[in-house]
């Protein structure tokens, strides 16, 4: 089987970010599946991908195992929401052009968001007469509407049309949480047999902190003897990290409690300005780290924070940073209700506080720092839960078998 994957933010070697498809295609490649990934020359932080040559289309390999085609993207991608939409549109066009140049594939798999990448998938389905698999990792445009970043009636109407068309034309709809099918069927009556649940699964073999490396990192950051609450991931609008910065303000009276915020994003400068405005010296802002260093940085935290905004769409997600923390045996404190809250409760690996209540977030961090005994047990439970229910090899196998049925013209039972 030969798969053409359209994924805007496929990670280059050494990059940080969500590695879902890096993990999946590695598993598929080992099983004999030939994958070609069409991705963007600009990463999700607005930077040119390392190694990209200044041309419309550049072909590289991921560790020499699979073909990666980098199509040109917008350099101003991360400056504003409007620039991001422009970037999404540009990549949808260049991905369609790059995909049409690839020959011999059996199906096209589009991973959304961005929803606009569905345009390229629909075009390839039309021109090449091959099945479309449309993976739903986030609910667009619902998330953007709920957050207030998408308000133009015409843009909303066009987005709704594209969303409905992708659902209607897809031969298979992989989703990352069990709450997504209901939301999809509210837009279009998709038959049950077109859904496939494939949660984000951390590579457990790579997400185990090394104690010596963790100890060295804490020493270098001046965190020895401190209780560290860490956030690791995108500092964008949806992350709603203002509530974390504001929670640090009342905890200044406890100098042994520190906050570690690692990552990049559109909101990071504003968050740093807010910390300076409040005169906070208990927050450490660090740059994004490569994926192979994430486990060490998470291991340096006594507690991992998972922060999102109040948008209703977020109640249906399993944040990838939450699963990474569980893989690293770190207890989790989250502001995300719904599916994420239910997963933490079932696994027994963390707690949830209401969103946009920095006072309650600070109070819970203080309570956990003063009673750290149960935290190690929470961390162990989190990893054990992933080992039992979220094994990458199992999910990759289920996904591959479903794709093989689609490529053969059959349906998933």
C-alpha cells in the first residue's frame, strides 16, 4: 500500500512539536507501507524548516526511511490570526500542486487542522480518483468560532461548507477522541462505520526521563529544592496561558514554588510582558526544545500543567501535552473539562480545576506542593494507563488495517 499524507506541520529532525505522524509513519514504514508526506516549508512557529531549500518544492527524507515533500508556505505565518489563515490557504494550494506531482499512491490522507488543507485533499480525490481519508484532530471551525478568533460571517459560512464537504466525501474519518463522532454527525450524518478512533499515542520508548539528565537540568535552571509546576507546548491563543501567569502571582509568597513554561507561540511576548507587569520572578520562560529533550524537561517538573481556553470544543479533546506528561510519569493538573477530565479521573493520574480561575489553580498547586506524597503514585498510574490503552504499536496497526481496507475499496467493520 502506498499512502500520500498531507500534514502541514510534520516535524523535521530535531524539531519540537506534536509528533503524531512522525510516530505513525515510522510504524507503517516498518510494516512495509510506502508513505510520502507532503508538509510545509514553514513550521507552526513561522520559521523555515531546517534544511529547506528556497524553491517551490523540496524533497527530503526522514532518517532515510520515507519521502518528505516540503511545499512552500507563508513566512509571516505566526504573526497574527489573519496571517495564519493566509498561510493555511497558500499551503493548501502548494500541497495540491505537490500532491499532483506524486505518482502511484493508493489513497490520500489529510490530517486536520488546518481545515483548509481539506481543499487539497478534495482536489487530489477529484483529479486522481483515489479515496480520501480525512483525519479530525480538532473540530474546525467550531474551535475558532468558540474562541472568537473567527467572526466574519462569510468566512464562517465557507468554513462550514468545507467541513461538511470533507466529512461527506471522506471514505474514512479517523478521530482522536471518542467525543468527536457526535460532533461530526451534528454537521453531517456520517455513518458509524466511517469513524475510526485513533488517539494520540506518545512513543513510550522515547518518553521516559533519565534521572541523571533531569537532575542536571534542574541544577542548571536553579530549581534544586523547588516544587516545579511546568507547562510544555504551544504558547498560542488557544493555550490560554494568561491563567497560568496570573496563578503565579499569589504564589510569590512561596519562593520554593516555581513555574516553568517551555515553548513558543503567538501569545508568548504578551505573557512575558504580563509577568514583568506583575513583577514575577517565579516564572522561567524557556524556548521550545527538540522532541528528544521533552522527556527530560517534563521530568524536571513535579507537576505538569495542561491549559486551554473555555471553548466548548476543547471539552472533547485529549490534549497531547497531557498524554506526554502521563508517558513521563508526571502528575497532571488541568483546566480542561469533558473528555480530558474523564481520562484523568479514570487513570487516577491528576486533577482538574475550573478554567479561568487562576486563584483556584494557584490554591491547588500550593496544596499539591505541601502534600507531594501522592504525586509519584499519580505519575506511575498515568504511564500504566497509557501502556494498557494507548500503545502506539496497537493504534498504528488498527489505523493501517483500516487504511488497507479503504485502499482495497472495502469498509472498516
